């Protein structure tokens, strides 16, 4: 994208690892230059619904968009996490009954827009809530609800690593507070210890003040008793 190229067919088969373990994106046969008006079909289950349109003669073609690659990126990660492409369970049977490419694309578009992801990508032991939310936002059927570009995806992935809020979950105040506490665990621990220390000191001061109050009260009581005895002695002498 930094070189103004939209891949248009990102999927697991087109993501390779070289001998050094570096990720290489391959097969640019469907790629388009940004701003190009020539449409491009990707691969079922890995392309967004708005891309799954067969151009008709005489009609304007759908202009390629970087959000196509954002969806395909989410679909690729989804397949790596679940072992299945998005919507594969619910769509395979329906697609097998269609006769033409146009019909298959129509069924695909309608089902992706109307059906939830199966299997659902929910947090589990090997998948944290933030990553599930990021992939889910990449796979939004409505392009307006998707990440605007891959840079935004990378920004959320960086936020996830740094335990900062990711954009799909950032509206939750409880979530933001949790992320803040996780990022600042040492500060929170020290502050908590300081508060406990202050509370303990306050209790000690209160205990000391109460003891002094009791001592003063006892002293006044003893003086009152002594005064009463003197009065009694004086009255006896007069008699």
C-alpha cells in the first residue's frame, strides 16, 4: 500500500515464508494500482462482499479499495486461528448448488452481509480478546465499519502489544481502566502500598489520640474524686 498497490487477492496460499522466516506476499496477478478503475476478483471466503462483483459490459466497474486487502488480511488471520476460512461452514453448501459465476458471487455477497461469522471468533485460552476484536473489525461486512487501511490495523496491533486500548473495544470505560492498570502495574502497586501505609499510620494516630483522651479523662476523674474527698473532710471538721 505504501507503493500504491492493492493486492486484491490476499489469502494464506499467497503468504509465504522464506528461508530466513520472513513473510513474503506473493502472486500479484490480481493487483491494481490505487485509483485504477479496473475491477478485480479475489478468492471466495477471502474477499469482502463489495469486491465480489462480476463486471458487466457497459457498466462501471467497482474501483479497487485498500479496504479489500484489510478484509483479506482479517480472513487470512482468521483461517490461521480457526483452521477454516470465514463463512466456509455456512456457505459451502449454498455455493455448490449455483451454476454460474455471477450466481455464486451473488450468493456469497448476500450471505456474508447477513450471516454471522462461523465459527465465532471469541476469546479463548490461545486467543486474547484484543486480537479477536482486531480480526473482527477487519472482517466487518460493511466497509465503513472496517479499518480504513492496514496502517490502522498495525496501530492497533502495536497497542495490543503495549497493553493500550485497541479501537474496537475502546468505548468501554471498564476495558480502558483495566488496560491502564495492566500497563501501570508497578505504579499502581506502589500507590496501593503507600495508601495502605497512610491508612495504617492514620489508625496508629487515631489509636494514640484515643489513648491520650482516655488518660486525660482519667486524670480529671481522679482530681474530681480528690476534690470530693477534701470537701467531705472539711464538712466533717465543721461538725
